[in-house]
């Protein structure tokens, strides 16, 4: 309730007009607070994409919910709506839409699925500041929007986050989930539910407010540069640039393209090594889909146990999960860092380096 936080609310709503907001310590915390506010019961399920950051699923696990991983669209890298529909069970309660790499998810399909099955739709916008779906800014299309001010994101205060909603039944008490369930209006400290301390400090709020003043300049530049690079890669043999709907506005947290290895005489790692020899920073993306991490393969969520499975509330076995498109994507994708300080000339050099290496390895 400090003056810097009040200023942050105003600055944030200028871009994202959400009635109920809570600034918090990280993007991970913002997702956790969204699920805490929903008050799902242990063992209920949340559909999440298999390619995302661990921060998208930690809050789900800590709320004793079950992440159900779905496959991705091979060219947008976001959750595939058909895979989402196939994953719905009587225990499904929500869909987490992660706008990966700043590319908006297919929100029309996801909203339709959510409506058909009476599910909550949460948007993870950590990588998608300023991205727009059908002209509407992401974070306003679902029931709750979650944002990250992490040091690597478009806007940063070092580490911080924001969660917001326009639903009164979720937002009226949103702050209590990140403030130990204290009532800051009455001043009475008598928590009636288990909550967390995820508050953002006043100095960080001030930095976030300043960053939001740069919002449009940052995201507009990233969009322009990203689309310039995407267009330059469109006709290179063996290179598969990401796809974006013409109605949408991606804002490029990073830039990932795929390789058609059948048309090349090299592996992905040889291709990235050649790019680095040309002076670029290039590598793979994640080592594995999230469900392949040791944490999930060993079901080691709480001191070597998974209470909800031990108590018979779920039969989920992550050793049996397979998302073929996601696994193939991680074997053939090339990840490039990306930011608004790059120039047109620099982007053109990146494109030239990719074309040079692709020509060298074309069959």
C-alpha cells in the first residue's frame, strides 16, 4: 500500500487494464498466486504445455495439483489445442496458456475449450509483454493474467511479477494469497487460510513503474526486429522460422527457429557450432520437455514423495508421458538471444550468418 506500489498500479493499468492486481516477488510467484486464488482441491488437474519454464508449474505442484502436459504446435511452439482437448478428464479444472517466446497462443481455441468444459483459463505472459492476439493485449483474454519482471524479460526490476484479474470473485482477496492471509484493511492478523509472503518491495515497485514507461518502445522495437529476421529466413533451405498469425503481434522474448535436418548434412549441434564460429550466440533451447526432468521422472516433489499420489488422489505417472512434437522440437531447434538494443544492421548480419551456414550444409 506504499506510494511507489500505488504508482505501479497506475502505470500497469495504463497498458493492462486489470481491476485487481497484486505485485509480487517473481513471475513464478504470480502463477502460484493465481492457482492459490482458485482454491482447487488436491489431486485436481491443470493442463500445461510440455515446453515451458519450471516457474509455470511450481505453483501447481505446491498447491497439490497435477500438471498434465500436452504437446505443442510445431511452428508456433505453443500448446496445441487438439492436444489440450485430448487431455481433458473429469478432474481437469484449468488450462495454463503460456505465450512462449512472445508469440500469442491460439486464444480463440483455448477459450472455446475452456467454455465447453467449464475450465478456468490462466495466461502466463512472462515472455510476452505487449504481445497481442487479434489486436488485444495478452493477459486480458483469460480469467487471470501472470507477468514477470525477471532480469531477462522485456521489462525488468531484477526479479518481480504481477498477477491480475477482472473477476471480482477472484480478485477481491487476491492480495491475501501473497501477503500471509493478513487483512491490511482492518489491520487484524488472523489468517483463515494457508497463504504465502510474495510481496514486492517499494524500491522494486518504483523500478517496475519506470520500466513500464518504456513498455511501448521496447515491445514495438522487438516486434519490428523479430519480424525482420523472420522474413529474412523464410526462403533458406533447411531453416524453418516460427509462424505467427497476421492478426497477431509477437514481441520476441527470444528467437527460435527449427532445422529441417533431412535437407541438411549436419546435426543441430553442428549447425549451432558453425553459427558460433560466425560470431553468433546460438545454442539449443531446453534440455528436455518439463516432464522429462528428474523431478518428474522420480516423482520427487516433497522429500522423495508425492503425497497426492501416495494418498490415492492421482494415478499420474510422468515416466509414461510422451509429447512427440515437443521432443522433436528440442532436438532440432536453434535458440538465439534477442533484445531491443539490436539494430537492423545487426539483424541482417544474423540472417546472413544463418544463410551462410545453411548453404554450407544443404544437401
